[in-house]
């Protein structure tokens, strides 16, 4: 079951993220101080996959199987971190969390979602491609100390209109397609409004 940060509590979140970071990312794991700083930073949205107690063991603390979060700057939502415990991978948890984050970012008004991913992390790259993320850049030696490169990937959350009208507006805006026609005349090529 997906829960947001306020639903599970800050201390539970810090402990869960730290444990998953160490399990998944080893020497790249965020420190507890970094996690606290991240969760306290403004404009952060975090979601957790929680294995709720099934009713038989009410003393058991709910297990957090995965987490994901982004930072929203008023235009872009940038995924800061995502992880699913090794024993729960390939069960749809990352897909559910990504769906939640993308939906939430759209509701907030984000135009685009960004992320960095290791060029050798094929499962994560495949997941992001599944959602429509495209590579837009490369950060050389992004992951240290190994010096592994990272792809920068982006997903447009709202359609981007390409083309310009003579008055500085967008071609095709408010039903005006004359700019697209003018562009065809000038270049000899057809454009799609």
C-alpha cells in the first residue's frame, strides 16, 4: 500500500530510507543526515510502499519495501531518489510508486519530470523508458568514486508545442494556423501545428 511521508512519520521514513539505501546503493548510500536534510527541504514529495500488518501480528511495525521522491521547483519535478528492497523487486512496486509520483507532479502543475540514472543500471533504464522517459543528456563521472556516467532523462508531463507564429505566439494557438502556413511558404517544408 502506498503512503506519503505524513502518513508514516518522519522517523519511520528516515530509518526505512537509510536501511534501503545501504542495501541497494552501498557506498553511494545517503547518510542519515543527508536523508533528514532531504526530507526537511522545501517542495519535496515522498511516497513509500508499506507492507501493512495483516491483522495477525499487530505488534509488528509495518515494513517499508520501497520509497521514491521528487523535488518540484514550480516547473520541473526532479526525481531525487527511488529504491525497492531486493526481496521485493519485480513485483510492481516501482511501477506503482512512479505512477503515483507522475500523477502527483501533474496535479501540482509540473511540466516535466527529470532524473539521473547510472548508465549501467539496465533495469532502471528499462523502467523509465516504459514510462516514456527519454535521454536528454549525459553526466560524465557522475557516480563517485567509480566514475560511472549517468544519463539525464526527461518525461514531458504536458504536451510541448513546437512552432512559432509571426506575433510571438505559438503556431496553432487559439485556432490560428496561419503561422504554420507562413513557415511552409518560407522554408518549402510542411510543418505540423
